[in-house]
C-alpha cells in the first residue's frame, strides 16, 4: 500500500482482556517499529524488527506485551490482561534498511482500557 | 537518552520563517541529524535529515553548524498547518538502531 496501515483505529476493551493490534508496513520496508504514546506524552519505543534478525524488545514494558512479525510483512502487537495504564495510542512505523529516508508512521491505534 | 536538547515551545507568526533550534553536542561523526514532526492526533512525519552539509527539500531547510553540535530547522513561510511538535533526533543512518524520541518543541503558529 501507499502508507503504513494500522488496525483497528480505535479499540475499547475491558480491564483484564487481551488485545491484538495490527500493522501493515509499506511494501519493501524491512524495518518495523512499535511505539506507544500516552495522552500528552512523548513517544516510547517498544520493539523493533529488522528483516530476519532477532527483534529488539528492549522497550517492552512488561511480559504482558509481545509482538510478532512474519518475514517482512504484517506485525501484531499483543497486550495480555490489559490494565488501565495501557491506554494509549500505539504507533507503528516502517523504513528501508538502506538508503535511509526516515520512518513512515501509521495513524496509530487508540487503545482505551476501561 | 534522546541525545538532543530543544526548547519546550515556540511561537511564530503565520507567514514568517520558523527557526527551530536543536543542540546535539555529543553527536558522533557517523550520526545524522533527523527532524520529524507530529501534528495533533497523527503519527510523526519525517521532515528532513543531514550529516554536515545544509539540506533543503520541499518542506524545510536544515542548517547544521560547522562543528555539528547544533542545528536549526527552518520552515520558510509558516502556516497554521505547521502547528505541531517538532522532534530533533541524532542517529546513525543505515544503522540497526531505533529512533529514541525526546520531548520535542511544540511550535504554535499564530494567525
């Protein structure tokens, strides 16, 4: 597609439920990143995939958070047993590995845990 | 650690040039300066990047000092749609590294 696509755009879930967020990167982009942005705050790095290399999970806040990516395609971010502090916009970005032109971000998934 | 220092907020009159400063005194020789912006309720948008030469594209100009310890992003004719948070970032291009965003500068374009 022309841009990074994220779904759903909005998600309201009950505390304790699991949620799955999806990111479709730009075709040909080998790198994929997940960030979290709480209301009025900056972007927090969560996880980074680069091709077939082991992902950089250093930003995941707890073991309730996990992410997968198959090859250089779709990625899913899963949050288990959601808590109210998980409420945030979850942003996905992708980029080429070489000839760096910067990241392209999706519009994000707004997650509200009630 | 975002490695950069930016003012928290700035105002600029519509139609004027907006000059956003950034300090990156610990920048390494192989690190580039990148600028992104985030308009309210949208994902961040790449603007421009450079190593040591000044750069210009359709969105902005980037002026990097000779010692590379600071830079300025210039929006030549600011419009109300340029109101956003602007992030200055240093990182190695083509590197296996993620961008760490700081707090950025909140730019208000005044009518």
